[in-house]
C-alpha cells in the first residue's frame, strides 16, 4: 500500500510539471531504460560467453539441436 501511495505522489508531482518538463522527464526515463537494458544484455552476453568457455552451452544448427534432443 505504501508503494502505491508513493507512486501516486510521484504521479501528482509529474502532473504539476509543465508539458515541456514532462516531455524532458519522459526522455530521461526512456534513456535510462535503454541504458539499463543495454547493461542487462551485456551481462547476459558475458555470462553466456563464460558458460560457453566452460562447455556448459551447446552450439550448433537447428538440426544439431533436434538431433541432440532426440538422443
């Protein structure tokens, strides 16, 4: 309940901003989301690379994967 109240307070504060300020805020939030997603993707790639180096990942064509699953 506290989180919903806090969220509503934030929305009310945003409503008090001018349209230009709201647009700037939207752009800032979007850029932060993009950067956060890039960081997640980079971390996933690093983890997959490490797992591949350790032999934990299978690499092959779709046919290879199907053949492996049928074994």
